[in-house]
């Protein structure tokens, strides 16, 4: 698998994300996927990834835009930079109350690829920027 195949795999993964198709996302990852969540615990395996995806779908309605995918020449590692546009729809434990606040957060992810599947995803975004956007949206008065 070369760099072009890895780019296609990562793009397919994010198309599935944008479509809200967690099963298509899962088809892109290995059974023993390692998922490092921004400021969270490492999760290992498809079952843990599936549970995480279900949790995210319950609390957030998100899509990614402006995706740029970069790979090593052999396609075994990749990085993606993108903007996450979302709506906070259900309160996530330990975070402010959800009330339909919208946000846009620059984000990135690093990937390892083996045998045509993603074996590791490490995701990053600026949590303090997200919290500021959520707080600002909470204080806005609804239009009259």
C-alpha cells in the first residue's frame, strides 16, 4: 500500500464521518485499532472505537471541512488537518451543559496504516478554544 492508497483510505474515513456512517468508519480500521483521544484515555479495539463513536454521535453533530491529508512515502503513516464544525446536542460528562451551541475548531489527527487499514488514530484539537465557543454561545440571547 503506497501513499496514494493511504490518502484514499483517510479520505474515505472522513467521508464516512461526515455522512454519520460509523459502520463505514469502522470498515476503515483494524480489529485492534488504537485510538488516542484528545485529552482522554487510550482505547484499543473495534468495540471500544464503536462505543466511542456512539457516544460522540449522541453528544455532538459534527462534520469536517478543509481536509488536508499528508503521508509518508510508503503510506504507513499519515496526518490530516481539518476544521471540525459541530453542534453540541447532549451534555457530555464533565463538560458544560449542551444547548445546541455551535462551534468550529481547527483539529488534526495522526494515523498509522497496515494492510490497508488504520491501526492507530491520535486526534488533537484545542479544548480551551472549544470551551470558549460553547460558553459564548450559552450567553447569547435568542433572537426576538
